[in-house]
């Protein structure tokens, strides 16, 4: 509908301009004097005005002057306009010659030049000002006022995009840029009023409803600094992705997205050694346990890019396995993919798969990970995490797997819950069997990943959607965060570095206070914490720490060639002793109660402490 109105308006304006060109040509030819000579030619024009107009409109239509998107007009469109005007005026000249309706030759020359100026000027004004002919006629009242941060090419294009999409009911009214040379200038009719120090005052003075950060070349840290200022306002925050995220460098309104919590982390893009990764993944049979989960599915996505000989997705939950299967088939048509359903607890099933498929690289991401749930079902945590891992590890050793990468967690360090303790035992299994196996067994330990199933971010978003309250367990809880893709990139890179027995520790950046995270998410959603959405402190859950750690005291730390990957030295290497302990753990799990089980786990993991004891130590340390 909007496109049709635009074309109708353009045709009506062209009708006026076409006839105006002849009138101006006559006035110029006769120097503005309306005398007998002028009046002898004016009727010739008047009697043929309809035919002249139809000839020119038809020619313009033939040259697609009513189908071109003039807001993107370039030199090619300029040539097109010149050609259409010359052809149309030649057509009119021929028509008048046939009718013996003669006008002075200078009139035709002047009309051609005036047509180019008026008809061409109108169309290129759309590019200059980013408007269409009917925009002002149907412009709505109460439009959102938009602030653009960034007075470069991206900012200018964003302004035009907003003006070309009037259905968004938004109008850019002010620009912010730190470049002093640009301040005081006007871009596409919008003033540059100051640098980032002017954001808060400009939002208030111009009554800004929405802020768009349009600096795709800016670093993640710089973006975070700008967001930290913007989130003090009540304006909705949006951002244009970095150049590496944009296709062919083109910017459209579709690329402008809401600012999310990843932008607030300010983490720079992870760089990995693609050649090193390719050497151990490309052309290999790769198996991913828990392949339908948050981490496992991302491992599958990234491994698929390296052309494995075969990718085996193994998961107990058929729905998530089905989802990643469809996604991989859609995005990697040539991928040799096999999706298998089963449990890592089922030793016979694991043995069948390893014997038949002969995986060469295994990423073990299957685990029970929810701390409060495992506190209520400790036997299930041990059964799945510990003995499921043991099944996989022994099968990998038996069938000659080249590399085995365990996905571990910071909760395995000085654990205060059964889930963390179970993962620490998994690390012990990895480190001890490596001494006696040709397989390179390694673990990769990291903190929370943003957006994973059951993590705090999706929970907060759901609570905000429901109108609150947002629940935080404690005002002082601090966590390390990393996005799922960057965590998986580092996991795969660590696998390439693995020599066997290492615990790779990922650099998680600066820790984040969960209370601040909740407030930021509320603000990014366009609400005011404590006013529109309440925050409720519910108290620490069983087994929950105030502060997570990434390293045991005795592990020490060694740097690697990758600045985001560190190595903790092995601390447990007696595989036979561990197997005896695991046999006893299995007996207790089957024959005795949960309290006995937890006590024995504490015996196996001496750093396993009561969460109240650890939290009191943390409070005293940070008091």
C-alpha cells in the first residue's frame, strides 16, 4: 500500500514538473516578457500538453523511474535519469514535428535541461534526505524520538533507514559523537550536539525515547562504556552489530537489534588457531555427548564447520537431539551426521556405539548441572556425572579414541554442592586414566555461560516478561560469565593443545555481580528497577556459593600460547586407587542412604566444604 502511494505521488509530481519545465523554458526563451511572440507559441504547448505529458510519463515508466529505490540512488541512476529525459524529449520533438506543431529549438533544449534538474533533483533529494514523496503526508503524531550515537557512515545510514521506514513511527532528532570536528555539524538534517558526556543531558533535553548505538568499528570495551552511560537513562537501547556481523557491509533497519547482556560484558572477539583445530577435527569421526544441550549443540555447530568425517550427536533427550539434527541438516547439507539416542549411564549402549562408530575425538558435555536439583537428588548426580563419565572414559581407552575432552565447571573447585563434587571426581578420573592410556584425556573448566538452559539470564528475562519480581538469591553473589559460542571456541582450541592429563581453565574475564546483572537486564528491557520491576532477594539455595573459583590452591597455573586458556597441573594420578574408591562409592549409592553417600564423596574430594563455611570465609575476605 505504501509503495503504491509513493508511485502515485511521484507520478503526480512528475506531471507538475513536466509542464512546469515547458512554462519555465518559454519564460526563459522570451526573457519573461509575455508579448505577441510568446502568445503565438504558448497555445502550441497548451494544445499538446496532454500528449507531451503522456509521452514523457510513458518513457519514464519504460526506464523504470517508478520502480527504482531512490534512497539508494547512485551514478548509475543518474545516467538513467539523463537517458530517460533525453529519450522523452526526443519523442516529444518527433511527435510535435509530425503534428506540425512547431516550437523554437531552444525551447526543447531548455526543457531537456530543466527536466533533468527538476525530475532528477526530486529523485536525488530522496537519497539526500532519506524521505519519500508521501512520508510527510502520512507522518503520525507522537513519533518516538531517537538518539543516534555515532556520526560516521553507519550513523548516517541508520538515520536514512529510520526515515525510509515510517511504519516504525520513529524520528532521529539528535546525534552524539566524541569527534570534536563533527560536533556542531548537521548530518541528514540531524544535529551533532556533543560527545558521550552529553548523552544524559541530551536525552533529557530532547526527550529521547530510544538510543541507537551505530559505531560498528568500536571495540567491545568502548561499546560497554557507552552502554554504561546509556543505561542510566530510561530510553530503550538498541545497537548496530559490528562490521564482522554485517553481510557485505550493508546496513538496514533489520540489523539494528536490542542491546543485550553480552554487550555489557565488553569482551573482545575470541581468536582461535583454525589450522591447529583443523588438524585434529577435520576428516575425523567426532562424537559429542549431550549434543542437544546448550554447550553440546554449540560444539556440534562449530565442529560441523571443520568438515569432520562423521559427526555423532549422542543425547538422552530426543527432542533436543531432533532440533540440532534439523538445524545441522539445514545449514550443512554435506555433513555426514548421525544422531543417536541413549544414556551415558548405559555401559552396554556406550560400548556398542564405540565399537561400531569408532569415534576418534569425543567431547563429553552430557551431565546433570543444576545445583539445587542435584542437592535434592545426590544419587542421581553421582550416577550420571561420575559413573556416566567413567563408562565413556573406559570405552574411549578401550577403543583407541585419540582425544577425549571433558566439559567441567568452576563449581568443581572447592565444591560446596554434590554437583560440583561430582564434576571434581570426573576431573580426577580424567587425570588418573591419562597416565595409563594412549588416549589424550583432558578437562576444560569454565564458569557460567550466558543463555544456557536453566541459567540465570533466561530466568530473569522470563520474570521480566511476566512483570516481575526478578529473584536474586543474595545481594553479594558474584559469577563469571562467558557466551556459549566463545566458551565452545576455547573448548575446541584447548582440545587442539591437549597433550593429556591437563585441566584447561578458560579466562572468564571480570566477575559480574548478579544483582547488577538483574538491574541491567531490567533497564535494557525498558523498565526501571524497583519502580516498574521489583527485585526480590530470596536467600542462598542449598549448596550455593557467593563466589565461584576457577583454580584449586595446589593446582598452580601455567600459561599457554592462547591468552584466554590456562593450564592447571594434575593433582590426582592414581587410577587404581580411584577405581577402588569408585567401587565403594557405587556400593554406597546402591545400598546406603544419601547422607552416607555425601560423607563418602567428601572423603574422596577433601576440598568439598559446607557452603555456609565457605561463604563465611568469602564474606570475611571481602569485608
